[in-house]
């Protein structure tokens, strides 16, 4: 647990340049908009990949061409995939010393606090800018224990057999859905982590992804393998500047939690309002393994994100905590999934959403308990908070129970901030805006207290930024 950070408007300083302005850095190569076999082959050749990876890319592209957009979620008809730029080389070699990163890029990550966070509380850091990883470093003591923390592109070269065994095979196959197919074709950068048996990291590893190019696409791939009895906390952050044209983020996260291992995956995504955030995250959890998802989704025009845990080993466990904030013109279609395959498995899902100025928040989740998963338990809690009468909050849960020897519970609540509560806090000396922010702070407190200290502060800063004009 970490200390809860109270949200107070007076005490928070926000660097708005992180969210409003693009960085002045000239890319080495920017692909023409749209996707074809030529750009797929160009990406693979640029990265000097083995033939098996090229073939996987080409198969993904072939499937993508044959598959239509999903129709079960929010409307995606305004997303023109032919206008997206699918590969941007940032004109920077990967560095292991912060001093060697190009100045324009370094200024962006300095603002985000990446170098300082590394010094104080992280075991390793990776930083990606558009389609390229520009910085990667890990403590020498962890290297000595056999811990691998690499740029995904580098891992393909250095650990080809290990990557080939796990990359888009059993966890997230390339035919999963249309945006995974396009990801398989044009993925670039990302993170590869391997934690050997019994190794428990005291400090988290972190990666930060910055999409900077107008009409750009970012398709980072995260592959995490935590071996038997090992433990890892991995933190991921994402952001982009604001442009007038749409961009696309379609990343992929695959996590393998081996027997008795434990993984916590914390993520704060703050894409700009023109980004379609169509991300896919999934974990395969073996016997007595534990996966914990802690997620904050703040930006994007349309977000579709449902971290999924497949509990395939007896006694496996999944806990999911998520917060989503939807404002004017935003659709946050988020949730979580838990598939109980083995007996005596357990899952909990806690989802909170905040909607203002006509924003739409939707919880869309699935818990599926198969016939062989006897003795399993699940609990789903969805809370929505409406800040005005124009906004919407939807709950679309699905519980599929395949046997009678289970315990399953679901609870959903949607409410508005009462005028009485605002009046009471104003009578205690707060302004109307501070009163509303205080109520929101209490609402998201279960999520905030599970984040590392610096990310708890960052989430509260982002909430304050979003809440700045909520009182009308």
C-alpha cells in the first residue's frame, strides 16, 4: 500500500505543455499514410528481423485485410485507417545513458519525470518515442540475477528462441481481432521482460510511451514472462500531444505468470483527445499465480480496453482495479475480463468511471467460469459518477457460469454529485470547484492507494486538469 494523496486544487501544479504541444523533433523517416505490404516489409527490414517474424507480420497483414471492424462496441466508423501513419523512425539510437538521448526528446521525458523517477524508485526504465525506443537501462544487480529488461526490437535479436516461443502464440494469437492483426503487421518497439525462477524484484520496472507524430500510430509490444515463484511490478505510462487529426494506438500486452509467481501491472494512459486507444492486454496465469491490473484511462477520443486474465492453473488469482474519466467528445469503453479454466480460481474486478460535459463511460466486462473450474469465486463492482446531466454511464456486464459449485457476485451503482454535498463542503470553506474535486478524490481513492507514490500524484494531477472547468 502507498499513502493516499489528497486532491486539492490549490496545491497541484500542472505542466499543460505535456498535453497541449508537440515536441520539436525531426523524425528520420515517416511512412506515407496507410498500410500495404511494402511498409510491412520495410519495418521488418529496418529492424533486421529474422524471417519468422517477417512471416508473422505478413500473415497479420493478410488477416487484417480480410477482417471487418468490430461491431459490438462503440462506433468506429469515423476512424479512417488509410490516413494513419504506421511507422515513424524518431532519428535516435537507443541509449543506456540519459545524457546520450537527443535534447528535444530528452526535454519531453524530463518534463514527465522519467530520469528522476529512475534515480529514486525504479529498478529499470525504458522510453519509447513514436516507433522507436530511445532509452533503456536496468540496474546491474538485476542483470547479475538473470533478469532481462530489453527493448522488444532488441530482444528479437538477442533472445530469438525465447521470443519466438511466446510472441503472439498462446496468449494473444495474431487472429484475435482486427486491431491485433494490424498490430502483428506493424508492431514496433515496446518491452521484453523475463524474471527467472524465484527472483523477486523490490523495485518496479517502468516503460513510458510517447506518440508525437501527427496522424501517427503507435503499436508497441509488451511481452512479460515471470517464471515460477518470481515477482514483478511493471509500470507503463502513455501520452501524446494534441493535434486536429486522428491518431491510433493499438498496443499489445502479453503476460505469462508461471506457477506461484506474482505480477502487478500498473498503467496510466493519457492520450490526447484525437487518439483512438484500441489496446489489448492479456495474462495467462498458472497454478497459484497472481496477476494484478491497476489502470487509469484519462484521454483518447474512443478507448476500448479490457485487460483479460485467463486463470488456467488451479488456485490462480486475478485482481483488477480501473478508473476511467470521460469528458466532452470522449467515449471510455473499458472493463475487465476473467476466464476461469481451472478449479479453485478467484477473480475480483473493481471499475470506477467519472463522466462530465456529455462524456460517455461504459463498463464492458466478462467473467466466464468453465465447467471444470469448480470451487471458483468472482466479484464484480462497477461504480459510475456523473458530474452533470449531460453525461452517460453504462454498465454491460456478462457472467457466464458453467457449473454450480461457484460463488459469483455483481454490484453496479451510478450516481450524481449531490448539491447538498457541495453545499456542505462550501460551508467548510471550500470553493464549489474544490468541493467537487474533493468528492471525486474520495471516489477514486481505492485506485489511487494501489499506485506507486509518484503515479498516485500524477493521476491526481490529471484528474485536477480534467476537473478544472467542471463547475458551470
